[in-house]
């Protein structure tokens, strides 16, 4: 019951982040851009830190075949690559994106819903392994979701939706995380070595998101001072994950 409660609470927090677009409305464009530079960089460190400091050590500890973990990580990277290719969608963390015109807004919503579904399953699977791993994974998802949700909200507004409708649609997409969590919680006890497969896939997915989706966004900034701030934010994200390991 504790696993179910913790998972539902964590997924609820992640889903509530879909309303973060309200914060974006209260900020001017320049201030929002400055905030996103920090958030995206911090998310990179958080995702890499959770993958390499928490998830992979637990995955290697839970199996006698290290190659299984290695192939699982590769599988996670390829899985996320195929998913993004299939729906022709990528995250927009800068608030605007030329690839997302009005005819393809539904593709963004489909991608957002599918990604949230996977996030829910990942969080649930992590709690089934260890409560502390569930907490760090939730934090990594939260760090990534904040800039993502701001970008998704901006896409819906650019398509002509009202602010209230954009928030509502974004929130509806976020609820798919509960479906993913319930599916993982239902399958976990019935599938042998469930965590041995899910953890490497999760690590691979986090590595892909940080390396393929987020880092290219950071390279768009060429100012030396801001680039150093990005590096500091990445290191800070990794440090937070390291501190959480020490706390455990």
C-alpha cells in the first residue's frame, strides 16, 4: 500500500506541473528565457545524476548479468528515439519552435500524453525497487517536466487556444501519467524480474532525454557568462542527486 500511496502522490505532483504555464504568463519573455536557461541546465544534471548515481547502480546490483543492464540502457535510448521519430515530435523548451505549427498541435499533445504515460510507469517501477529511488526518480522527472510544460503551454497558445483551454488540455495530457503508473503497479508483481528490465530502460531514457533533447537547447546559448551559468546549473543538478545518495 505504501508503494501505491507514494506513487500516486508523486504522479499527482508531476501532473500538477502542467499548470506551470500560469507562472509563464506572469513573467515577461526576457525573464522567462533567463529562468529556462537555469531550469533546462539543472534538469540535464538531474537526469544524468539520477541515471548514473541512483538507477544504474541499483540495476547492476539487482542482476548477475551486467550485459543485461548494458543492453537495457541501449534499449531505453533506442526506445525513446523511436517514440519521438514515430510521432514526429520533440520538446520545445525555449517557448517557441518552428516545427510546431497549428496543423501539428495534436501531435504535440499526443507526444506529451505518451511521454507522461511513460513518466508515470517509470516512477511506479522505481518505487517498487526502493522508496528512495522512487523519490530521486520523481525529482528527475519534475526537473524535466517544468521546462517541458512551459514549452507545451506556449505551443498551444501559439495555435490560437485560449489560456484557460490551453491549461485544460495540458492538464488532461498530464493525467496519462496515472495510467502509466497503474499499469506498472499492476504488472510489476506479476512479471518476473520486472525491475531488472525497467530500470535500465529508465536510465537509457533519461540519458537520451538529457543528451538529445536538452543539451542541444543549451548549445543555442553562446554568451560566455550564460554558458558558465549553464555549466554551473548542470553541476548543481548532479550535486543534488549526489547529496540525495548521501542522505539515503
